[in-house]
């Protein structure tokens, strides 16, 4: 086999933060996850964590670098589908951060449901 490259990185750094929902509420039981992708890595190299009931998330083992942090909805057949405007708000929410050192600041992601198109 040729052309295979395996890169392993150990890191004790983490990305932590919280999600704030303003201007409304997401459906009861709705679950969101946070993704973090290093800017210099392909989209498949994602770090993922769930947002807990308090709106907090914690991603362990993040190597130093610049990241794009975003959200995605975990849909379930038990939860009604989100309207397209809310889905777009969630998927368009992105924040760039730099992970370096042990005292990194928490990321605050804000979904403003009152900003739907036409409002």
C-alpha cells in the first residue's frame, strides 16, 4: 500500500463554551451538537460534542490552531422538523477561534430566533 499518511496528535487542550438561544425557544427535547474544524484541515476532520441541557459543550483533545466552530441539529423522528429559517440560522452560525495554551476563553454561540428572514 502506498500513499497512505497517518497523523496522530495528542493534546490536552480543549474547546469549551455555551450556546445561548435568544428571541424564542427551540422545540422541547431538541438536540444540537457543536463541531470544530481546524482551518488548515479538511472538512472530514471534525471534532464534535453535544450541547447539554444547560447549553454548554466541551470538546477534548483539540490540537493548537485556528478553528471554525459551528452547530448542527441532530434530528430525531420523535421531534418535529424545524422550519427552514431556523435550520438555516443554526447551520449558518460559525465562530472562528484560536486554541493555544491552557487558559483559552470559552466560546459563546448565540442563536437569535427573532432574526428569521422577514423580521
